[in-house]
C-alpha cells in the first residue's frame, strides 16, 4: 500500500531519492512467513520505514543529497538501520535532504527540492524535508532523520508531523554521514507521538561503535507516550518558556497564537507555566554557525575524489591535488561550499581563538542556561520554528535570514538535550509545531508531555 502511495504522489512531493520496492517487498514477505510460522516478532514488525539519505544503507545508494556521493553504495548498514532490520521493520527507501543536511528547506539538495504535502508550492522544512514530507503524505508511517541544528524538529513543525531529537548519545551515530559530530543526532519521525516513541525504542541504546554513545539503559518511550494520554499526565508539570526563543522579531502571529493556546491547554490540565530568562540563548545562532561549519569543514575533507563517489576528469596532468580540487568544485553545491569556507576560516591559525574558541565558550554558557532552567522547571517549551512553511524559492538568496530562524532549535543541539516537535494546529491553513525540551536523558518525559498535548 505504501509503495502504491509513493507511486501515486511522489511525482509531486518528491520525498524519495531512491525507492527500494523489491527489497521492501522481499523484507515484508519474509516477515509474513515468520509470523505465519509463529515466531515472536517485534512490535513494529512489518511496518515500513523511510531512511534519510545521509544514513548508510547496505547495498542502497546513499548520497546525502550531494553529487559528490553519486554512485556510492555503502558496504555496511548504519547501526540504526541494522536495528530497523533486526526489529523486522521494512526499509522503503531513502529520503531527500539539503546537501549534507545543511539547510532548513531541502532546496539545497543536488537532486531538486522536496515539496510540502500541505501546499506543493511550499518548502517541507529541512534538512530532513524528505522524511517529514514522506510521513505527512502517508508515503511512509515512520522515518529516520538527523538533527544537528533542528533538521528533524523543524521539518516536523512545518509538515504537521512529530519529530524527536534524542539526547546526544542516546541513539548511535555510527553510519550517519557526519556533518558536525558534536551536534549530530539521529532520531525518529512519524505522525503521532506514540509512533515516534515506538520507533525510538527500536533505535536507542548503547553502541560500542560510537564513542559518544551513552552506556545507560533507557526506559520504554512507548510507555511514556501512553502515559501522556491518561488523565493527570501533566498535573503539576512545571513548564518554562525561554523568552529568548519564544517571542520577538520574526515570530509570525499565527505561530504565537497556537503556541499560547498550547500553553493554556496544558495549564488547564494542571501544568504551571513560567517565563524564564536564558541570557545566552541570544548568542546560540552565532556560536552554532561557527562550530557547525568548523566541524563540517573537517568532516567533509574525506570527500577527496579517492575514497568515495565522484571523480572528475582533469585535462593535462591529473595530479592528486588537481583531481581533488576539480571533484570538490563540481561535487559540492553552494551551501556546502559556503560552510566549508566559513569553517576553514574559523579554524585557521590566528582566527581560531577569536572565532572557534569564543563560540565554544558561548556553547558552555548555553549549557549553563539549560542547567539553571532545569533546576526550576521540568520541561522547556517554545515554538519549534518562528514561521510556518514558506514558499519555495522565497529565501534562497538570503542564507542569513534562514540561519537566524534556527534560533528555536539550535540551543538543544549545543547542549545535547532532547527535543520534540508536536503538531499545534494550523495558522492560515499551514501547520505550526510546538517544541518541548528536557534535561539530558529525560527523553521519556517529552513523550508524555507531547502525547498529553496531542
Ligand atoms: N538549519 C540547520 C542548518 O542549516 C539544520 C542542520 C541540521 O540539523 N542538519 O545547519
């Protein structure tokens, strides 16, 4: 049914870069057989799932939305993909993204933009617009994303779906094509909080192949989501609203209205709401756009024309350096080049302390703001994005305006804390997302609060 749905709508939505119909049907048939044989299967056995194309899939092309990886077929599965297969889920295919997950609109994919199923003239968010659009358009019930600065939560927000960035280290990054390693986090996307939680239960847990993977066991997120549907689920819950990322310039009035209604609804059910100051959040975007390009410029150095994907022909004397330079010039798009330049500049001798060093100090201050906040409240709430989905093309010439709009999602990445985006109704017929953040390792609480609002 999902393959039929993809066939029917993906020509318009363009959520998928690669659909593995044969593989999906074979995997589904194998699950059916085992079910018929009376084998015990996982709770998501047979459920199709779409995988963002910056996560390695054995035998299936993985491009990260970039020409530089065209033709590369990974010889291994990312840990999360192994876990999907071990949990008997059915991998449908790979979803579109901004090149190497840099962007907020999916327009920076080398393979063309994905459309928002709510309005095909609008962006589906980014970088994981493909995963969010696939879920919103009923092409897949579940999807995987990566969130370095909001790429799971913001697409969820503008497509009326649910997206979660787990605690840093909560889900293995092994096999995720690294963008900014200290910020990157794989997480689940779906149409309901419970579905997202069920997928997170499959993905989570320690992985010795990821040095930053947390060793601790996790509670059942599905149970936490189910608890959110019960009476009294948020009774006594202390919600803090960081003023700096909930109001001000750029917040559309429809977004503010839906956010205020969400807070009122939770208050009516026994939660308390306090506005709080997080003095360093104001600098989070500036710090992020130094740290993220710095790490990205280093991670993307591996695309050297020798190890992966594209290799450009060079006339005359094809030295390693000339081939590498021609390949990178042809293989990377404008946004990737912009960030490689920003990052190498920020890391260069003489500027390192002024830029990268200062940004790391700001990062520590943002982490302290979170620690102070979580000493007073249980969760933080803010709009997931200051705006609803904008028109395709409307912001492509103004990267800074797009970067600034990441202010709501970036603090969680800088601090490594978990965040969820849940649908909060419509403004002018377009979805608005409500975001909750919790202290590190407190992901379960987000599923309870998210389900309560749902
Ligand atoms: N908008 C963010 C950026 O462009 C999103 C990055 C991400 O989460 N992958 O960096």
